[in-house]
């Protein structure tokens, strides 16, 4: 949880997708979907929703870091 609803996302090796959803009991009900390529990292991401990362073709060593911004 983050009261500002703002997060800094930093990627290393490859990009990710982010899906947002409003009900923590139903993460399959996606509200928004974003493609976040490595070339744009770091990203500032604002959302009042829950979110999770996804990747189609994971690469060895692929990581991400999420930091809440107040």
C-alpha cells in the first residue's frame, strides 16, 4: 500500500508488462494493461489499483525493483 499511489519501477535485463485490477480476490479481472520495455526504464507508475508484473519470454537474470514514491 502506498498513500500517494505512485511507484518507481526499474528494470534490469528485458522488459515487463503490468496489469492492474481493483479486487484483490480477482486478479484476472484486468482493468488496464501496460507494456514496459527496458528502453524506458525507470518508469513512474501511478495507479489507485493493485498491480502485478508479467513477462512472455523471461530471460535469465531478469529482475525488477519497485519503490513507492511519497
